[in-house]
C-alpha cells in the first residue's frame, strides 16, 4: 500500500506500531516452541480442560467420576468455581489438582518468556483472557506467581483489572492521539476474536482523570460470528453495520464522538493494516494481500460526524494489555499474557511516568526497529 493510501487509512499513525502515546511495545505475539510444539498451547484454556480430563480419567475407570459423563470442555467456569467451595470434597479435589497442574504449566511458560531478551527485567505481568474471568483462573495465576517467586524471579502476576471483554475495548483508548481527548468524550472500539466480534462505545472519562483510569464502556454489541460462519466480506459488512448503530446511539445520547476507531485483532499487524499471520481463526482469509480491514471499514464509514474517519489497529493481546496502562505507573517494564484459545503476549516499557517524566528515548522509527529486533531475537533464541 502506498504512503498516501496509508495516511487515508489511519490519519494518525501506523497500524501495529511499537511506539504509542504512553508506552513502547518491546515485543508482542512471540511464538515460542519446544519439543511438543507451540509453548503457548501449554497454558491455553484448552490445556486446562485437558489437564482436568486427565485427573478425571482414573476416577472414570472406577465409576467414581464426580462429573459423570459430562465432557470436560462442556463444564462451565461457573460450575467449576462453585465446586471449589462446595461440599463435594472429591470433585473439589479434582478441580484443585487441575489448577495446580495448570499453574505449573503457566509458570513454565512465563519463565521461558522472562528469559528472552524482549522480556528481560519485566517487573509485573497482567494476566487477561477469558480464563482469568473465574475463581479457578485467579487461583492458577496466584499459584504461578508463588512458584516463580520461589525460584527467585522478582515478578508480580496479577489478574487484569477489568473484565477481559471490556479490557479489549478500553485498551483502544491508548491507541488514540492525545488531541482526541481534549475535543471529544468518546471513541468507538472493536475487539475481534476467533469466536466473537465485540464493538463498544467507550467514554474516555478524561475530564475526571487525565490518565484515562475513569474510562468506561457505556454501550457494546456482541456478534458470535462462529455461529453464523460468514464470508470475510459478510463479516466486514456486519461489523460496519454494528459500528453505524453505535454512531447513531452516541448521537442520540449526546456523546461527542471522536472520528476514531480503535481495533484489536489477532495476529501480527503490519503498518499498512494488513495481517501478516495469526488470523487463521477469523472468517475467511484475513491474511490475503488483497484484504485490508481498516481500508474496508473506511469505505463503509468514511466520516464520523463532520470529520474523516481515522482507524488504528493493533494486536488483540497488546490492546487488552493497554487497558492497564493507568495502573502500571509504579513500574517501568511490564507485560501481558492473555489465556484464551492460545496464549497472547506483549511486553511494554512505560514512556510517561507519574509526574510527567516522559521517556521519549527513541524516534518512532527506532522504536519500531527495536521491537522487530527483539521479536526476532526472542524467536531465534527459542529455536536454538
């Protein structure tokens, strides 16, 4: 895509950039491997279900499985949480055993990240994704932290503050340039996943807190595209319709909506808005050189209010992590792991400390170069 086309697509900055208003992105979407395959698969929600099933297997053989014939993948997190505090001691013991094994796997994977160049000197890790939204997820995170600290890793591991669904929308605020917050009180945000697409109207709360800590999702709409199995073009059409609906609602409710859409999307996002890899679970081929989501959306929504639409897209793990920026100002270097279908990851270095002490060490181009070098170095070290 030519430079003039790129400006029309974003209007503000490159997609998938390593330099954002508040943080440098040192790396994201690292795909590490060991002898068994991708490392992230050892700490995914599917991995937890496999571990749970392993603990049920010996009981199943003797006809004493407390869960009966229900497949492990069909037992809801809510049910498992309830069992943790129930009077059914055996069922509770099975779940606790699965949590312990999963925590060991999460600690192992985290340890490998911390040993890469890109994740060196990380002080805190925020854990998001759907698995975190449960008591069993919180216990696994806390246990993994204890395991790492027992090995002398000076690291805090904390569950993401907001509900993971909202975090993926709130993080989009930190993709936006600062002038937006002075002139407008809300933006549109999109969180694209392998099963769902969620759109939201996000109120900045900038007048209450300049660090965006008071931001909130005031309206949202969810579409389970996996149920409908649309074409790629059908998915873009539906997404455009959802966004137009939110624009109309924002106008009706008196919001000063910015001409800006922040998008969280799986995969490695190129600076022109194309997707290099990692979008295999989305409807149709989103990695095609002929497809560009931001450009497609601008065709459908060329203006918001009286101004041209600007769109910025980044990796979904990055954007979910960005929702924590206001609460990470007491550390310099921090990361995010998102436990879902796979294991999303990103590492950040704060640029603006409390009190306005900025850390603008590199040019934007150098920042982008640094991120790419760190990703290559991390992948290279894991293969050796």
